[in-house]
C-alpha cells in the first residue's frame, strides 16, 4: 500500500503533503503491526509456545520500523523549524 502511495505521489508531482501523509500513515501501520504481533505472541505463549527469542526479534523488527519513521518525522520537523528561522532572520535583515 505504501509503495503504491509513493508511486502515485511521484506521478502526481510528489508534493510535500503527500510525503507527510505517507510518513504518518506508515507510522500508523507499523504501530498496528506492533499491536497485532504482541497479541499473537500472547496467544502463542498461552498455547505453550515459549520461544522468547523469536518473539523478541519479532517485536524488535517492529520497533526498528517505528523508530525509523519517527526519526524521519523528527528530522523533517527540525529542518522545517530551521528553515522558518532562516526566513525570519532574512526578513528582519531586509527591514
């Protein structure tokens, strides 16, 4: 789904708002994966599957995907703030 969204955004101009939507939507999807995987781990443990190494790796990969998305969002927000500061300083210098 994210691949098609990225493909469509590149065809229709690749605007920044579509990129932001893609980031936040991807974050929502991976948080959903964490919830689903946690529920599956609980069900498997209830049925006797106590392979904690496999379960921890599953959650770790989900956590890494969420962390990367959050890092990209935070870096983009920091870049936007820096750009606003530069514009503000430039505007003050003109006056």
